[in-house]
């Protein structure tokens, strides 16, 4: 694995490309995935998977001292007719089916939750309205598990909206039947002191399509781990994300796409803007193309826009290939300062500086915002970006 770097503004990083001879490869966590928290040692910050994360700000999620209070958060689900919403126990066959936890915090979440929330879309159902899931923090410590399941050839859009204040560790599973199409928009709009650590597991069926749009604004520390695995050939995954990291915030997105089936496709594109002293964004993009995954087509991209001094970005794309029989694979990462030439151009045409900055940042995020496809959510996020910029003036 390429050594991660603290990227100066204006530089471009090139990640590692390696051909792996064994199934145990550097893109995966040092400890094998497991449902049991005892299989993961307490991190100390020197481990590769934890060295960017401020452990002292996780409020005990990483070492077992964070005890659930029973009032940490609440979930409300609004779904169209035909969708089943359940609360199930740990013995439900769907719990954990999409993937095992890959670090101590998400294993702690799996070991600690009492009931899982399950939203099921029956086979061949095509929903005309989105499913909306509101996760509201109430100031306590909580562990959660959520499952979104689509039957064969079903189509749905799901919006998961995180607000309020909480110390939350959770696992979210997306299970797609053959030929199903799922779009998920996960919004992290927490209050300033919230801590949110979560693993998102997508199990993509044969010829199924999965699109994830992760939007992160709020919280003191947010660490998300989206993962994709294919249950059959012909699957497609698109992972989009945007984040706006403000003064003192730590926002970390660690992605892993496991191409374990033939003729599958993945496309990853994340963009972030940072402003303020000690704003810290981390993006780790790992793609593994296994020997059996012939015909794979994969690409991952990360772009970061640094708006002020004092902000830091760590961006590391990794690509590992075990077969030469692929359609294509590539990756890119770049970080740069706000372009003063663009600002001057707009101001020279009579546009005030604050409005010019807003237009440039909106343009930077535009292609990702458009992936959401829900006007009310898009307008809310653009308004949030404008508010963040105005606060920095």
C-alpha cells in the first residue's frame, strides 16, 4: 500500500497499483473482518487503519468505555405503500448478511445493538416515491444496525438523514436482489459535538445496480466506511460523496470495493472542500480486483478544494489487481487551493467577492449534487454550502 501523505495545497497524489500474488492484500484491514469485538485489539493510533483518526475524540467508542445510554438516537421511517418496515432481533437471518465489521468500533456496534431496523422492498416493485429514514440524535451513546433489502428487479431510492447530537456507532447493510436498482443518499448533518462511526455494506446481486451518495457536513468526528461486494456477475456500483469540512472538524471516508465476480463495474467519485484552522479530511479509496473478476471496469477519483490556510487533507487511492483480463482500472487524487484567477475573473465582471466564491464552490460540487436526483435534498445541500461559506466571511 502506498504511504499516505499530508498533501500540500496544489499537489496531486498518485496512489499505488500492485499485482497481488495472495488473497491477503494490503488494501484490507490488518485484522480479518469479524463479528466479534474481541478479535480486534484496542487501537492506539499507530495502526495503518487508525493513524489519521483522533482516537481521543471518539468518546470511548474505540476502547469499549462508551456505554449505551438507551436514549442515544431515534429512527423514523416514511415509506410508500408496499414497503415493509420491521424491527427484528439479532437472530434474524438478514442481520450481518451483507458484510462483517472490519474494525473494533463497528464490531462493537454489532456486538452491542439490541434490535435492528429492516426496510424491505418486495421483488419487482418500482417505487415512485423515496423511502425517507430520519436518524435523530438525542445526546446519548448508541449502537445501531439498519438493513435495506430489495427483492429481485425492485427499484427504490432511500434517503437516510442524520441530525441532532449523538455518539453513534452503527452498521448499515444494503442487500440487492438480482436485477435490483437501489440509490441511497446518506446525509450527515450532525450538530457540532456529534461523533459518528459507521460501516456501510452493500451486497450487489447479479446484474443489480447500486448507487450511493454520501454527504457529510456536521459533527465533530465522522468516520464512514462504505464497502461493496458482488453476489454475482454483471453488478454495478457507483459511490459518490461530497463533504465540507469546517474548523476543527475531522471527516474521514474509507471506501473498499471488492471486485470478486466477473464483468462487474464500479465508479467512485468523492469531492471535498475545507476551511478553517485544523479542518481535517481523510479519504482512503481501496479497490481490489480478484483473480476471478475478469472483465472488471473500475475507476476511483478524489478531489479536494482548500479554501483557507490551516486545513489538512490526506488522500490515498489504492488499486490492487490479481488478473490481467479486465476492461479497465484507474484512479486519481488531487488537492488544490481556491483558484484566485477564477475569483478575479468573476469580480472583474462585477460579481462581489462573496458571491464569486459561492459560485466557484457550487460549481466544484455541482456534478455530485446532481447525482442525488431529489430537488428538495439538492436545494437543502446547496443552501448548507452557502451557509458554510457565509460563516467563514
